[in-house]
C-alpha cells in the first residue's frame, strides 16, 4: 500500500511498494501508518510477469503525555478518549513506549485476459475493539481486484487516504473520513480520472443518553438489512487532485421488548466528502478535506455514535421518544514541507463537530480538536527518525466541561520491501 514515486523525491519516508493514484510531490512521503496510496495500484513488472512483494516496517514510538486519556489508547491522540469529567483517567503525566505501528504485508499481481489480478494481505500490531491497548495482530487489508471489480477489506470509497499527513502519531486527524471496510466495489473508470462505487458492510451505534438505564430501552436491537452505498469521483491534474465522495445508508433498529411501547425506528444516513491535495512548488503539499453528513460517524476517524435520542413531537403515546441521525462536520487542513533532501515537517489542524440531540447526556461528546507539528529526518534510505508535538481537546455537550491533552512523541522506523517477478 505504500507509495512508489514516479520521479525522484527528496525524502522517501514510505516503503516502495505501490504508486499512488497520481504522482505525488516531494513532500508527500508518509511516515505514518495510514500514509499509503490506493491499494488498487500494485507494482507490476514491466514485462507483464507475475509479481509477489513482501513489505513492511518496524517502528518504535516513545513519548510523554502531559495530561490524561483513556489508558487503552495510551499512545495515540483521540479527542473522544479524553476525560469527560475531571480526573476521569488520573493522574496526569505518563511515559509511553510501543511498537504497535509495526506492519507486515504481501501483495501479488498476475496478468490475465480480464486485466491484472491484484491481491493484498496486510496486518499490524495495533489492537482495537476487545484488544484495545494490546500489542496484537490486527488485519488491515484482505483484498483482491480483477479488472474493474474488487472485493474484500480495504479503504472505503467514501474516504481519501491521501489526506493523511506526514505524521508520527498513529491515529491521525479526527475530522478525516477513515475506514477500512468489507466491500464489493466496481471501478468503471480508472487512471488519472477515476470513479469507484461500492456496497459496504453496514454498521452503526446509538446513544440512549439520559435514558440509558430505562428498562423500556433494554430491548432495542440494531437491524442491518441493507448494505451501505458509497462512491467517489477523483480528478487528477499536474497540481494535485480533487475527490468528491458520497455515502447513503439505512440505519434501522427494532424494539424487541413486549410492552406498551414501540420504539423501533429507521433513519437515513448520508454524507458528502470533498478532499484535495494541492502542490505548492516542489517542496510543499497541502492536504484538505471537508465532510458533512448525518449518521456517518462510524466512517470518521474519531467520532462518537451515529444515532442519538430525542422526544417524539407526535402525540403517539406508544412512541414518546425516537432516534435521530446525528449531524457531523469534519475538517482537515495540513501542510507537508520538505526542508532538504533529508529533513521534512508537517503541521496542521483537524476538527469534528457533532450536533447533539436533546436526549443526550450533558457530558456527551460535542466537539474535538486535533493538531500537531513535527520534524522528521531520514539519515539513509528506508530509515526515519523524528520528533512531534501533538495536541487534542474534547468539549462536552452542555455541561461546560472540556479537557486538553499535550504530548511529545519520538519515533524510529525501518522500512523493508522485496519484489519477486516470475
């Protein structure tokens, strides 16, 4: 998934395993776990031979957190995991070490009469879900593509991976659309101008807010009977690219409790995501993204639930409350700059803003801020060291509480890649 440059570049922070959809400027090499190009572009032997590539890197992260956050997320900046009330994760100040960004992957490319057959299998050591906080295997990509069709787990077409900055912090900008999902995709147009349409695995979460402990809500169960529909159109020019993406989904829940209430419901989730990379000369690239929608939070890099609760304005006594898809705004703005052939920096800011429903609790997540700046050094090819200052902020819905996080992180990374043609 990592980038191969079509022209020489001052710094190569990424392993040379796959080209991006468009030629990237000098400052676009990524030292982060997500800084990788479109996986549909496997490296192919010029003579049309089959290829097999082994790639990855070993990465050490170490740093100091000045304030508090959820200990399961000790080595990342996630505003949703900052304290919702005073001293929730006390005490302040923690040193952290980890190798969870380390990664291993394989790719293959085989010419066929229907086009190139491409496959990718990739994992890392960053535990999430039930493995949150652990150093354990985690699947990133299990994907295959033949001609204009692809299937498996990979980047959602609703996102633009090239928005991810040249950073050390693993999780990345909170306002970025970022989701690897199981999907079936169709790509009618490929190349500098590309179109992708996909049916994706559905999923969503809800917040019962101030009524969480009510017995009447204990029988609410999600029902996902339709896939999510996503797609994008991407236009690439010499100055960079623009991508316009969309999402449409149905979020449904069923009240299985046998009582006088019927709290079943359905909401339509939708989103529009506009993103771009803009080259500013030979040494700078601006990465921009703006997304707005309702009920698409699980496609965001760091956002809370998709559905909230509110009073039902109708006079139906069986439905005193109802669920509502929560509107969300996400913004990303970063500048990557090359100082020289060996030094580069990234600086930028990201935001998530939720329009909460009236039934959510006062300490519900409302707004999150994310920012960082760094200095990265590549002493030799395939080796990167660097330092980074990171900032995160969480603001609650309506109790006035906010929490801040400040971090310093230092990282070392060694890339490896070997291509076999046969």
